[in-house]
C-alpha cells in the first residue's frame, strides 16, 4: 500500500511538472512575435497532396464485442479526445472511421508520418449523408494499432488540435545527404539511433518531419538532438545531448572480405 501511494505521488508530480512545462511554452509562444506561430521558410511543411478529410460516424458504445462488429463492417473503432497537456486527453467522443481510408493514408504516408500530420474529421450521421454533418474538427492522430500480420488498422485515437493547442508529437526524422557524406563515401555506414524525436508543438506548425543533414559527417562523427534544425517555437522534450545518428567504421563482415 505504501509503495502504491509513493508511485501515485510520483505520477502526480510528473503530471504537474509536465503541465507546468506546457504552460511555460504556451506563455512563451503567446509572447513571441506572430510570425513565430506560422510556418517559416526553410522548414518542412505538410504536403497538400495528402490533405484529406477523414469521414466518421458516431459510435454509441465501446467494448471488445462492439469493436469486433465494427471491424467486420469495414470500420475502425476510434476516439477523439480533448487535449489537456499535450499528451493526455479528456472529454472523449466515440466514433468509427472507414478502414480503407485509414489504411490508404497509413500506406501512403507511413505510420510515423501519419502520426505527425493534422487532419480534418467530419462526423456525419452516416457516411453517405453529406447534408447531416454533426461536427467538423481538426485533429492529430495520437495512436494507431495495426494488425501484426496484415497491417489492417484496428483502432485509432485522435486528439483535437485547435490553433491554441500545444501538442506532444513524435516527429519523424528524414535523413538526407548520404550520397555526399565524407564518412559514408569512405565505406563507413550510418548507425541510425533515433527515427523520431519528441517535441511540444503549437498545433499550427507541427512539422511533418525533421530534416537530418548528413552531408558533412565524417567517420566517427555524430549528430545529437540539439543539432537538429527546427522551427523556433518547437520545444524539445528529450535531452538535447541524446544521439540521433553516428557514422561508424566499416562493418566487421566488410573488413573480413577485404583481407
């Protein structure tokens, strides 16, 4: 019992600390120049090619049996949460979305890129009723579970993303410059340590990805999170000293082949 109370106390402290950090970033963002809360030149922007409204219908109840029925009908049981501290949500709305639409988006974008992109959701009384729209809301996908064997979407969690929201986002990394990297041109290889990095982002400027420039890296050199070039309004949640990638020497197998 004492251990449970201790763990609960630590969890409350962590939530309070995170909420305080989010409040600080919010205050800094509100005090910043207006252009800092808009997309700036030189930073990645979402590709309009994948702008798409996700259609949804209300779902009255949750549970395993309901989820099974929804999937058999070609729908994915989903939830829309209000955002509270950028990560945890409240005031949930139960919905179902079309499985083929979610699968198409995940296949085209990739799972990590799907989870770092804003979408409009249109909740209708039924999918074919364009005139009976119950709600339109901008959201960020928070989680998606895929079937291990088929990659079929099993459920999706969305979080509301109004302009004043600060959201915790796992932003994917896009590595560039491998063809001109001095270390890689010498026959070394890239050790990729991180595929995504956590940022607290104003909703209007969530980056679809972050460019990682390898063009000047030589053997033994590395990039850490603090080296990443991102929009100034983004707040790095992880340590800036955590490594992202490193140019390693020749693989052991390659060294044996050369003898």
